[in-house]
C-alpha cells in the first residue's frame, strides 16, 4: 500500500479538515462531529438538506455542501456510515426552523444510523424526512428498485433537492423533489481495479489484469458481469445500453449526464467515455441539457467510471440549472 | 475455581478482556469480511470495543451492572458507525435494560442477557435466524442454554455451552446465503466463508469464558 496519509485511522477526519480549510468561502466544520455545514448555516426559514455516508467517495458527500446544494454533510469512517450522534449534531447546525431532509445512498448501515438520528431529532422537536438514493441499475432488478444502492446519481438528487430548498420549498416539497429526481436517475458503473482501505492495507477484491467488472459497486460489491476489458467506446455503449433498457422513456427526451471517475481513471479517459456515451444518446434521440465529467463519487483509488443519467422534465429542469456554490460544483 | 458471579467491577474487567481478544483477532475478522464485503469488520469491531474500554475507564467505580451495559452500548454505537455500530450498540443497551437492578450476573441472568440480545438484534436488523448475520450466533447460544435448563448450572458451564453453540452456529453460516446488508448482493459468492459478525459474537462469548475460568485473566486491568 502506497498512500499519502498520516494515520490510517484518521483519514476521514483529516480529509474533512483539509476540505474545510481549503474552502472556507463555502463551508465550515461542525465542532464535536465529523461533519461540515455551509458557512452561513443555519439559514432561517429554509429546509436543511443533510447528506452523508461513509468516507472514501470524495468529493461526495462533503464536497457538495454549499449554497444551492446540501446544507451539511456527515462523514463516517472509510466506507462506514456515520453514527447517529454526529448526524443529530449536524442536523441541528443546519436546522433553520423548516425541518431537515436526509439524503443518502441506500445502504443498510446508513439506513440504521440515519433512522436512529431521525428518532432522536423527533424527540427534540425537529422534523425530518428521508430520501434514500437508489440509482444503481446493477444492484437489483427493476421490480426490486427500492432495494437498489446509491452511487454517483446521488449528485443529481442532492442538486435538485438543494435547488428546491433554496427556492423556499417546504419540507414536503423538497422531499418530493428529491424523490422525483431519484425516480428519474439511473447509473451504471464499471471497475478496472480495486481500491485499498487504509486501515486494512489490502485490496478489497481481485480483478485480473485485463479484466473489468460491469456494475461493480462503490465498495467492491460484485456487479452483473466480469469480462475482458473492452474499448472505451464499447464500455460506454454497454453502460448506456443497460441504463436505456432500465429506463426506456429516456429515449427522445431531455437528460443530464454525469460521467464519473472512480478515483484512478484519468480525466482524458472519462472524456473519451463521454464522447461515446454522447454519440449513443444522440442516436437514441436524447437531448443532453447538462453534462458533468470528472470525479464526483469515487471509491478511493479504484479505477473505472460510472455513467449517470437524469431524465429531465419541466419541474426538474430549473432545479438542475439553478446556481450552486460548493467545493466540487460551482454552477452560475 | 471459576468465577460464579460477575459483579459490576468484574463486568468492566471482563469487557476490557473481550476488547483485547477482539483486537487480537482483528486481521482474521478482516479477512473473513473481505470474502463477502470490504474487509473492515475487524477494524470496526476493534474501534467499537476501544470506545467501550475508554468509556469504562471514565465511569464512577460504583456504576452498577445495568449502567455499565448501557454505557458500553452507547460507546460502541457512537464510536464506530456502520450497521454493526447500531446493531451492537442497541444490543448491549438492551442487555442493560434486561438486567435492570441486577447486582451480579449468574447463570439465570446470563440467559436473560442472551435472550435480550437476540430480541434486540432481530428487531434492529430486521433479521431472523438463517439470514447469515450475527443473529445466527446469538440465537445458537441462547437456544443451547434454553434447551439445557441452564439456569440451574454454574456460570462457567453455561458460558462455555453458549460459546460452543455460538461457534457452531457461526461456522454453519458458511452454508447460508445472505438476505440483508451489502453482502446480500453477493449471491453464492459468500458460500464457504462464515459470516464475520457471527464469528465476532462467537469470539466474544469464548473470550468471556476464557476470562471467567482463567486466574490471570481475572486480573485484567481497566
């Protein structure tokens, strides 16, 4: 293992501290919690949007804290949900009197800890609601879509919910906006190599030289197919094809696309993938309204990428287009 | 002569001893987890028990049995995160509730403790025996005691019985498919490897037995 770290047990905490030091114009650390909130939190009268989950996916989730996106984010240790207490502390730090929406990827650890935090907040009179993000097509068949896990599509859901909250939506309205964004988002990934968890120091799975795994999750969960690595064009087309099969109504409509790097894949390769995905979407009559290419939801130093597509309707369009000022997304 | 009753002070010592055993087995638990997950179960368990050890060191020496269990659960829950943090934290706290007002843990109280743990884990994780989770080991241990009329036996005998049953149950999870959690997406890839959570629980009970029956272990310092 070769990593630029100090202490394997302090990776999550020190990374978050560095982020807060680098971007004080957007966010600040919360005392006594491994969490960040937008610098002017709480915003009076606004619904607080709280994201979070295990660390190791930077810039997800803390990098999307700031005006127009999440009001706060709680970071667990590497690939582990944060405990309930820091979630409660962060929720209070962003509570402007209109309630707090929890937004996180659908993993059992996150569900248990965020649900317990919601109970604790309810006892203190703070209203919460929850949207679990389920964009990963590979993780369960369509008929069990509510069991799917959340991957890079988190980005679209946080963007939409943050914009709705910024436009003074009520807790019910912001929750509905997040649910709608989640229903319209699909993702599919491919892994080329494993990552190494700092505290254990070993790769989390074996992937032979020259092989790829389509549909592998952000923590090495097995995907739908292991095969020989193909060209960028072929891989991009397979990812888009699987998304189109899952959401056929995407064809001939408006969409936003995110080509997301998993950590070790160069931006040049992501653009090559984007190029192929773009061509295939155009062939299917999709009008791309917004494009995002880069490392948005990583898996430490895993190589590979994912493609996320958000099917846009008239409600979602202005929310996605709305401005945002965060460390990992500045949109004017 | 093995210890026949665990009072509050002894309970703290025993938990510290269990923490040491979990830390000693960390790499092994990580390796089991790597077969079905991201390979950090040992790390998480060690961190959780370190949080318990730290909390116990801060407690008033007069803290009673039930409060020690509640505080331990609270410390584990706050110290780790992940699903196991909530499951283990609530489990230990449920044990505190079940032993409310109890001065010493003997065989009947130990059975109460195991039963409360089984109820708690089943409710928190929404799991049942056979789902390939920590519950399989807890259920195995509790059932073995219920079946053997354990309350009339000596403490070391019942802890030994429960530890053996938990280990057997943990081993049998190697033949089970996973229904819940991240590993549930693995299908048959988990077969052949015992569940790390169930294995951890078996290690905890075996460590408790080792501590009860070992004169040097009884001297464990806080």
